[in-house]
């Protein structure tokens, strides 16, 4: 394109009925460059925190397999990516100066000729979202670890996963994935992340609790060295330490490593062991058997079972059954459909442990219930049921 002269610019301003005195003296004249094709450039809108990540030389990574909606991850956060259309054409002009820059640079040339390198009619918008971590447990549960003597483990055809593999497969940031591995008590065996088979985990826990009992150690001060010494002939030492880390808090006292055992977590695991062998359990019988099954000095309470088991107060006698939050769908609507399929009406207290993990940043259980359920009063108690018919 031929370059415009100042006279041509002034004539155009006159035609447009614009007063040159009200405008900056510098004029930008644009022309399309030879490579200015659409669709080759993508725009990504970043919040200041993410901008700072890139400016500091760190990476942002897009994660997702072909059948998944793409998410963008920083080191510690996950964002949904959505295309936002704009009514204005967005032009990419290398070295383009803003009015502020032109005002500051009084010596700038009267006419600036710039080439448009590309254009777009949309941009990617990022929205902070919950990391999609359900798949992490699912992958590791394909092949749970049953112990060093397991023939199944030696003959297994299932994939095993390193940290690198999980970063490629899970739609979450590295910090969120590593935190979740801790939450689900995964451990590294020969460089691969594994979840212990529940029966094997209970076998290990049983060894530890029996030793605590026979040695009369306080539950707040279980010595690591003595545990490894006593139980090392029965199970690998790293498995003994892993079970202590899973069910206790590690601390150092006078140079020696001790564990303070988590009473609630141990009681919960023993309840799961009792409940997984029955469809429903008479509540009062269960409470009796459960208290008898836990280590000496521990007290069982139903609130230890939040998100693990549900009490049916409407049956006579009252019953309890296993309902694990990790077995429910990750999608909000599907989660509510599943819960209302199990029980038609829920109190807020009963449903909270099963939807708490769905709360996004600054979201409460109350806002989720307002969106996905309708409330009514039943015998003076507020209950929630589905907004839509459940098939």
C-alpha cells in the first residue's frame, strides 16, 4: 500500500468532520503486512498474578486429553479456558505506541507507518476453577499395591505412574496434584505413585496398633525407631513408616522421631473395614462393634464418618451404610443427581460432607444448594430435594 502523506491525512480528517486541534499531532497509518492472516494468532487474557509468572520466566501449561475440555495451569492454580468473542476486530501491531507513550515522546515523528501482523475476533478467557483430581485416584486405583509378596503385583499389566506421567494426565497444577497425592495417602514405590490396597493398609495399621497396645505407648508419642525395629521383619520398613505418616503426625523430640496418632482417622478406617462387608448395618449394633474394634483408649463418634457413611434415620431400626464422597461424580449437576437418586430429601447437615469439595473459591455450601436444590420444611426441619425430576 502507498504511504499516506500529511496532506492526505488532513483531507481525511476534514471529510470525517474532525478538528485536528483536538487530536494528537502524531498520526498512525496502518497497512496489512504480507503475513497478516487471521487465525494464526491467539490472544490470552491474563490476570496480573499470571502475568507476573510469565515475566518471572515460569511456564503456564495447557492440560487435557483429546476428550477433555482444556485447562491452563500455573505452578499452583488451575483455570478453565473459554473462548470469548468480541464485536471489535483486534489488530496485532508490533511496536504500536499508545496515546500515553506518544504524549511522553514529544519528538515522535508526525506520521507513523505501522504494519498489521495479524488480527483476531476472539480471545481466550481464563476462570479459576477446581482442579480436576478425581481421575488421579481412579488411575492409581487401577492397580492398588497389595504388598511386596503379592503375585498380582508382579504379573500386573496395568500402567504405573511417575510424577511426570500424572502431570501429563491430570488437569491440575503440580502443587495441587502433589497435595492431592498426600490427601489420598499415596506413596512412591520404586519411583511410581501407588495407593495401598485397603486390606493391606488395614493389615499394616493393625500391626502398628497392636504394637502400641503391647508396649503401652501413649498414642501421642509412638517412636519410629522402635516400630521399625519390631515390625521390620513382618513388613518393609518404608511401608511401616508410610502407615505412621498416613495415620499420625510426625515430630522430633530430643533428636528422636515420634508420631502422634490421629484417633479420628484410625476410627474412620476401622469403620470402613466393618461397613464394606455389609449393604446396611443396624446402627446401634454397628456402634457397639465399632467401639470394641478400635484400639484401647480411642473413642468412636459418628462425626468421624463424614463423607464416608450415611445414617438412615427413617428406617426402623436406624441403619448405617457406606457412601464415600470419592466415589461420587466430579461434575456439580451429576453429583446432585447422584445424591438425590440415593435419597430424595436431605438435611443440610447430611448433604454438606458430600458437596463440600465442590465449593469453588469464595463459594459456600449454601450457594450450591440454592443453585442445584430446592428447599422445603419437613416436620419443622429444612430439607433439600432436586430441582429437576430424577430418572
